[in-house]
C-alpha cells in the first residue's frame, strides 16, 4: 500500500542510486511540483542539487523575492536567482498575438536556461516535476516545439517552467512521475513545505504576460501587478482563497472608458476580475463570491491603482471560456 513515507524513502533511495556523485539541475518555479521536487532531491543528494529560478519579469508583486527568501532562509536550499526580465520584455515588445507571445516566452526560457546551465554546470541530470497525468496523456499527444511540453488538445500552447528544452543533452530525473497532484501535495507537506506553497493557486508559466491583453510593456505590468496584489490581499482576507481554483486580475490596456473621480473626468483602462472554481482546471465555473468582496476589490483598485478607472467581472464558465484570457 502507498504511503507518503514509503514513497519518500523509496524515491530518495532511487535518486541516490541513479545520481551517484554527479550533479543535478532543477528549474524552480515556486509552484508545488517543482518545490516538492527540490525538497525531495535536496534530502537525497544535498548540494549535488542546483536549483535555478529564472525570473522572466512576469511574476506577481514581491513573488521572486519571497521565493528566494523562503528557500535560502527558511528551507536552507540554495537557489540561483536569474533576473532575465530585460530579455523577456525585449522578446514580447510589439507582440499582440497570444500564441506568438507564448511561443516567444517559451523560446526565450529555453535560451536563458541553456546559457545559464552552461554557466553553472556542467550537469549530468535535469530534474523535472512530471506527474502521472502527463505520463498517461503522452500516448496520443504532441510535443509543442516551442516549449517541449506535451500538449493534449492545442487550444493554447502551454509553457511550463521546467519544460524540457528539446535539444539539451541531459538525462531526465522524474521522481514524481507516478504521482497525482494530491499525492504531490501530501509528499510536499511531509517533506516540510509550507501551506503557502502546497495550497497555492495555479499560476501560468508565462505569468502576467498573458493577463495583459495585447502588448506587454513595463508600465502595463506595473498596473496589473498593483491590481493583482489587491485581488490577492482581499481574497485572502475574506477567507475564500482556498475555495477558489484561481482569482486574479486581467488588464485590458487597449480599451479606455470615461469615469469621474472627485470632480475630474477620467479616461483610463478597465481591470477584469477572473475568479473561478474548478477541480482540475479542465473545466471551471465562475465563482459566486460575496458582493462585499467584489465591492472592496473594485473600490480599492479604482482608488489605488493609477491608470484604472473601472472594474468588471468575468462570468464565463469553461467551456466555452478558458480560465486565462490568452
Ligand atoms: P486555461 O486558460 O487553458 O487554463 O483554461 C487552464 C489552467 O492552466 C493554467 N495555465 C497554464 N499553466 N503554463 C502553466 O503551467 C501555461 O502556459 C498555462 N496557461 C494556462 C491556467 O492558469 C489554468 O489554471
């Protein structure tokens, strides 16, 4: 029978046998899969593991700092922090097509990954947080050339931090490949990962770049970061964080509407609130959150976020909508 402890024991033994005294590289995203993997590998092989966190500049406010601090100071697992935001911003400059945007971010991730792994290496192994659903799905799916990730039905090309760069010569280590998501959470918890990571809402690989509809610019990122922070703060405060699959803000920077503030006319961008419930992200329903919560979020965003004068609510389920807007 499967128990968390027996799984960890067995996985640690296998990893040690496979790796010996060689070195392993892991791309950390801050999500539950790559974080659990980092804990497991660190337990097994200690400083033969190198964790690399590539900041593409599309993370939420305070997130890169928080992640690095958690790993260094609380978990005592070293992380190589790579700030590549200039490179990613340059890649998406002028790009408005969602697929093109995703592809460019995916390619740039591979470029940065390649050069940084050379700089920090050499490495013998690449660790990936592949889960069982990815393994069983792989039978009749395609590999997305942009991201190296298996995609089932190509509605959006997915980009995952840790997605295998197709032409890198590493041997793969995938200790989580027999686990479902809920089992990963249990393993992560048993290894000491805090709830903050284990119960975190999903966040897409391309990050805020796919929540700015149209061209991504530093100014737009700043607006969205500020709005997103308010959504997160208020959803947390209301106690509904764990009831929601995701709750986030989307910026429509090509639309402006008229408003009034004090006795001044305003002409600024709308923020869309996207809040959904879901079991697995494949289907989703818009969340019936309390009006009070909507009211607080709306008031705070319009008052506190410069450049925004209107907040609207997305009430589309998936299907026919998708959770993200791009
Ligand atoms: P959609 O928008 O397709 O999203 O309904 C379904 C779930 O997947 C997340 N998502 C991503 N996750 N890389 C990821 O790791 C991606 O490129 C990506 N795109 C969407 C989305 O946040 C939702 O939870």
